C-alpha cells in the first residue's frame, strides 16, 4: 500500500474506533468517505445500478450491525469489503431464488385452459381462496399486471406476490380437481 | 453519494450510533473457551478415568490419536471464533488442516477390533451411556461457542456453527477416549463418533435459524 492509502486506511480505522464509542460525527465522516468506494465496488459486481444501490444499503446496515466486531488494531478495509462481498453473494443467491419463483409463476396454469371446466367452477374456486391469494391471482392472471406493478398495488415485495400467486394456482388446481 | 435514499439511510445510521462494546479478539475468546474445556476435563478426571489408562498411554498410537483429536478440536474452535469476525473468516485450507487432524485420528481407529462378542442389548445399553456422556461433555463448550459466535457477526453462519459443533464434540470425543474402557471400532463409530455428526447437523440448523439473525431486525 502507498503512504497515502496507508494514511487513509489509518484515518478510517480511527473513525471506526470512535464510532464504537458512539461518536456520530466520526460515523458520518466514515460513511461519507467509504460510501463512493463501496458503491463502486458493488457496481462492479452487478450490471443493474438499482441492484447496486440496494446492495449498498444492505451493506451499510450490515456494517452498522457488525460495528462492534471491528478490531481497531487492524485495517478497516478487509473487514468492510468482507461484509460487502457477503452482501453481494446474498444478493446473487436471492436473485437466483427469485428467478426460480418466476419460472414457477410463469408456468401456465393448465386448469383454466381446460375446456371441460365451467367458468362457474373457477369463480367458485377463486371465492374459496384466502383474500390475499385471490388478489394475487386476479392481478397477475386476470388483469394481466406485471409482478412489479401488482406488488406495488398490493404494497408487498414482488417476491411475496409471486409466492401468493403460486399458492393460489396450487390451491385452485386442487380445488378444481377435487370438484371433478 | 448524491442519492437521497443513501443520504437518508446514513442519517438514520448516524442517529442510531450508540456506543458498542468491541468484541474481544478471537485469541482471547479461544483462551476463555479452553479454560471452560479444562474445567470440564478436570471434572471428568475427578469422576473417574478408564481402568487401563496407564497401559493405554504407553501405546504411541493411542497418544497420537489423543494429540491429533485435541489439536484438531482446538484448531476448529479457533477457526469458529474467527468465523464470527468479518474479514477474518477461515479459508478452506485452514479448515482442511483442522478437519485433516480429526481424519487422521479416525484413520488410527482402524487398528481397533471391529467388535467383540458383546450381546446386542449390552452393546446398546453401554453405548447409549457413552453417547449421553459425550453429549453431556460437549454441551457446555458447544453452547458457549454458539453464544460467542452470536455475539459476533458470522458472515457464513452455517460454517461457523459446524466449526463450533466440530470443536466441542471432537473435544468431548477425546475426553471420552480417556473415560470409556471399550476399544471396539463399532462402539467408537456408533456411540462416540455418531454424536459428532448429530451435533454438527443440529448445529447447522442453529446456524441457519439463530446465528444469521445478527443481520435481521429493525435499526
């Protein structure tokens, strides 16, 4: 490391030590100093800048919760970037899980397409769903809203909407098959 | 840093910046943990050791087994404490060396006879007692390690929990080798080594459910 980066690292370490003592000015100075570096690091990890922004926020929250684990005799950067890397890895895992849910949700529900079904059966099955699941199904499959738009309208996350919709499909299928 | 959203979060974090007690270094925490393990060892010695211990300690392979087990347990505990500090997580090679020490001890068990002519009921009766004692010996060091990990910020909570269980149960296994009179491979595998695997499975669940909580909740 160069003398300048050594000095910067030492300054950050000193700020963090003061943060552990509850010094708010030092905390603001530290977060302002590391913010651009962290954001640049996270932007290299993902293509979507919105995802990088989300990861940045998660990293700051994780840093805040783990601030007691920083050892002031060591440089701050390995500690900081270990947290950021972990947040990025978590983000990728969640993204993969979300994609798999999307695959589940995008699988066309075979039951309504069945010609032998009476529309009244579907209405009855919908009526018997819990309200949250009925709303999810109606928004995505009857109104044709996107997952994001539906989630915004319901005031929940897209992931939660997908889960509700998937449960609704499963329940409708079971209800209709039970009626036959 | 022009984003209002980031600025708002920073202000919230700054507002919440209460003083915190810095975590003791992994070395200090390991020393305390070893103190607890020593107390348990002394209590075990007080309760009684195997009758043929003097003769067994004359066997270099038995001593090598004990040394590798104890060294492996201490190494696993050291790595567990490091796993709770971001940036100091153990690497695969370090975990491999610690696990390799335990594996070496396991290879040494192969010299033991598979099984003597013990009836199955006695095998279960004697074995279940050994299993209970192994769990009892491991319980306090295991719990202490998990609580210590929870105090930190384990970025890989399952790995941290597995290391904790490995350390506590391997330590208990080593102590049980000084207590149990039976040197039969089947007995050792089922009733002494079995709890290590069981403890690690339970610990992994604890890692998922409890050790990962440091990142959840409101500010």
